[in-house]
């Protein structure tokens, strides 16, 4: 069976939707803005990718969704939309940690490198996780305050994400490799979600919730 899976990514200011069949991408849409447009755009993007792939909602076998860490508001919108569709279509939900899918994107582009994904967590704090070319975790998911000597003993990495971009000035005298062109996307979920579907490893539709890492304080 080649499952058709819808993928939703709303953890940052990028609103992204993709659809795949058997782990192969069929269609996707990504839009990054200065503000969060997920509330008004997510449902429209879902309809657009399904139309591009010549699919209907009833063709879907599962939905994968980014569960964080990331924007509190963005994560709630993405997860609630995914849950609503799964309930209505009676299909399973697959919750994927945001940095797992982002690292998967990094390995697509840099298959032989150690990659470090970073998401902005305000001020000089980031959500970060690092994995090597075999996909093994080098540094676990964590919220980290970045300083000039952070990761000093671990280079060379390839750093990417909106959290990494703000560090380039701080680390201007270091041999750090930044890729500002690599943006988070629902595309990173395709292979991870396909493997989860093959293994029938689904999340509880009623109890699954966002992974915030940090205590809720300010709406973002």
C-alpha cells in the first residue's frame, strides 16, 4: 500500500503544507511572512495542495503535523486543524517533533554532514537539535541560550533555521557554516510520516498536544 499523507507545518512564521504518496512528494506550498498567517491561510493551502495533486480529502490515509517546539499560536492552529480533519475523515494522526522534520530537510541537502537545526525562541535563546550523517542524535532537543563559545568544541556543523540566522553576527569570527536558504517546510515530514505509517505508529487523536519546551508566557 502507498499511503497518501497530508503534512502540516506551522511551528514558525512559515505556513507550509505538503501531500505525499508512499513517501514521495506530490505537491507542496510554503509561505513565509513577517506575521503569522496560519489562521487564515492553512485551510486554503490544504485545499490548494490537494487540488494540485488531483486528490480529495477522502483520499487521505493519514495526516502528519509538526508538534513543536515553536510558536504557541502556530502549533495550536496546526494541531487543531489536523485533529479536526482526522476526526472528520476517521484517519490516524502522526505527530512529528518540529526539529526532527527540519533535520530531515538538512540531511536531504547535506547527506554527509552533521546538521544543527535552530528555531528562534526569542532573545538569544533557541530550540535546537543536532544529528549526524547517519541520522543519529548528536545533541538532544533543548532550549539553549546562545553565547559566543556555544558549540565551540563541536564544529564543524551546518547550522540552519531562523534561530541560526541571528547568530551569524555573534559568531562572525568562527568557522561556522550557516545556510540561510534552508527554510522549514512540511516536506521534511514526508519520509518520517511514511515510516510511521508503515509501522502503524500513530498518536492518540484525543490526547496528543503540542511540545512547547518552554512555559507559556507570551502569545507568539
